[in-house]
C-alpha cells in the first residue's frame, strides 16, 4: 500500500481533469508536513508553474478541493503559499497498519538481487590485540554486510590477516630477546595480549638503541635509524622469513597461532564471523607476479637499485614503490594479489574495503593500478574510509602500549551495564546466569551502537559513560524502548487483544499525532535500509532506530495504549506498539545488537 504513490497518481489525474494537461505522477514532490503546520504530507506545486496553468497557491487550492471531493483517503487540507498540506484519514492509516502487519517482505528490499559484494573488514596485524579502532571497523563491516544482505545482495564478509612483515618481526625479535619464551597459558593472558606486549617491548628497546646511536655518532634521527641494531635485526629477520628459514618460520607460526585463537574468541563474543580469511603470507609471492605483469606491460618500472615503482603523477597521485630493492614486498604488493583472489573466489560485482582514513591514499593508488592493469573487477572497488576513534583522554598508540584493547573495553562496558542496571533495581527474580547474559547484551549494545551511530567518514570521540545511559542516543535507550513494547505485548496477550482492519470499525476516538508519526516512520524503513546500503553508511539505520524509539516513547506516555474504553482503539494501539517492537528488533539486529524482553 503506497500512500505517497496514490497521492501522486491522484494529483496527476486532477491536473488532467482540471487543466487538460498530462503530467507524470512522479512530477509531484511529496514530503512529510512540517510540524508547525497541520497535515501528514505536503504536495509542492512550484514545479507546475512551467505548465502555465496558474500561480502555485491557486493550483494548490484547486488540487486541495479536488482531493477532498474525489480522494477518500484525504480528510482535509490547507494551503500555505504553494504548499498543499494533506491530512490523511484515520481509516486509511488503520488500513495501512494492517497492510504493514501482513507484509512478509517489509524488512527487506530486492534491488540488490543477482549482485555479489565482498566486504573486507577488521584486517588486523597479528602483532597485537584488537583495540577500540578495530571495534569500529568490525561493527561497521558487520553492519554493512547485514544491511546489504537485507537489500537483496549476496554479501560476503572476509578478513585479511596482515600476518608477516616488519611489524610481526618486531614481536618475534622481542620474544627471543626477552629470554622467557613463555606461552599464553604460562603467562595467564590471551595470545594476542602476550604478542602485543612483546611488540611494545621492541618499541622501547628500539627507542633506547636509536637514542644511543644518535648520541654516539651525532646523527639526526632519520640517518641514525638505518644504523640502529634493532632495525638491522628486524630487517634481517624479515629477509630470513621470506627465504624460508626454518627456525624463523617455526617461531612465526607459533606466535601467529596464539593470536588467531585469541581473535577467534573476540570475534565470537562480538557475534561476527567471516566466510573466508585471507593471509598476507600466502599471497605476497603472487603479488610479486602481478608486479612482473606490470613490468612486462610497461606500467611499472625498475630503478638502478632494483626497486620497482609505478608513476601515477599524471593521474594526480605520486610515484609508489611496489617492490623493495632486496626483493621484499609491501602491503600494496599483497593487496594486488588478494584483489585478484576475491574475484576468482566470488566473481563479485563490488568489493568494499573497510579501512581507516589514514589509508585513503593507499587505496587510491591500489585502485588506479588495478585499473591500469585492466582488471575486470577494478570498476567495482570501493574504500569505506572511516574516521579514527579517540577517547576523552586522547589518541591511542599501539607501539607505546596506550591502546584500549577490545576485550578490556568490552569487560568495562559489561561492568558498567551491571552498575547501571542494579541502580534501577529491576532485576528481582533473575538468576545469576540470566543477569550475566543481561549485562553482556546491554554492555555490548552500548559499545556497538555508539560506534555505528556516527557517520563513518567522521572522526569520533567514544565516551564509555555516555554510551551506557538509558536516555539519549544510545543502544541501551533503544533496548529499553523495545522492552516497553514487549511489556505492552504481554499485557495485550493476557487480555487477548488482536487487531484486524475493517472499514466498518470507524467509531473510534481521534487518532493521536504520535500514532500518525509512528505510521510514517514505518513508511520510511525501506528507504532508510536502501540508502544505508547504497551509501555504505550504517549510521543512517542506527539513527532511524533511535528516532523511532524516541517517537515510541512519546506514544507510550501519551497514548494510554491499552487503557481506552473502545476495544478497537486498544487493539489498534497494541498492533502499532508491536510493529514498533518488530521494527526496532530487525533494524538493530542488522547492526549486531540484540534486543531484550526485560531490563
């Protein structure tokens, strides 16, 4: 049931009958009436001046009279300059609610059918735990995948492990230098935490070594860097790894496996999974093959030292190293190979990379190279560039050990959820297991929603205390609104209320503004879902859910949902409340957030 479409069709018919002019129904812009005016929808007539049939206010008045006499769904109208404000009848709104309740495809779109989208997200270096920045990446990537699926696409979540290279060698070197050679079990920590601690130890050792060389040889930092023994040791270890040195490879495999197991536990807690993991270590050689292809085609070139470059200055970029003179590869080398692997694996129409905005230039270069190489998938590449996450205390730095680790932050949020919930005093009768589950879901809802509600392009400040509140734009506040719908449902079921539309049941009391507003929110859901997918912006859906929950709270307080002395009104309001609950549950599920029956 398309109310706006029916208004447009009726307007086109009116112009034909009143002025003998044919116009397309889509020629009539329809928007929601502003709150300061009476009406549900506003038809804008200014574009009709090109027809030379009268001034906009005159056209609007003529259309208003036509609607009132010929279109039963219009109850009344008013004209403000060239704006025709239409009040839709309560009967039409009741019919619309019945349509929504009966629409099995209400929460999905189909415009993405027969299209495959690969979404790569998380993609960590295996030398440290996942941190707050990774969490924003994960929630954005997961939400986008779910939103694309709801829009009819076949969405493939993938993760790239950057599991080799100098950063990985740093943790390995420090692990050997420290001399303890402990395991995660012996240290009593997760594997990613243990490996990350050694990465920090390397950074400290390197800083001391660098300062010593600078002082001894009176050299500036950039010159002393090359002579620092820690840097030389890391370069040597990286070359050994690429040459297949058994001891180096054995240590690398052992430490990486610790990290993989730890990441697996974190992913499970967040409720995310991947169709496939890609590993830099398995593709970097084939990345070199792509470099050779570019050399043969004359797209790349080799300098006197043997370094391979691509010159993109004519494309508004710069020159970029693709292969070092010692034959070792860079991130972009392996990205060339993985882009090809994805196409072989999935024949995707689009490939989305969820990566922070500090890598904007990297992806411009990568996409331009693949375009120059004539790759069939080059046109469908997209970088979902998101802003960094800061804390009230400032930026995070992994090498200095000042990051906020994902596991620690989740624990903190769950503990905060416990404190807030206990203050409300509404946990009577819940056993320990149920309470633990409750706190976990509230805490993770607070964390996930706060990270996804901001436009991905924007840098954001994550405030743990603000995110856990039961009021404001937070996950728990939306969960709380949902629990209200469930409370109404339990009471309605006890009273055996049920709603079904009948044109004969029109003896009801006047429809509330909040009821009309909620019905209009239902009309927006599919459009918000579509736009969230097309713009790769889950925050649109996140903010829709909050706005819907906020409007429901107004209805909850003003509507006396089950207190009307007219049974049809109570049944209608219950059905309206129930549909809000279903919409919140479906929308938040796409963001990876679970709703709660009780809080």
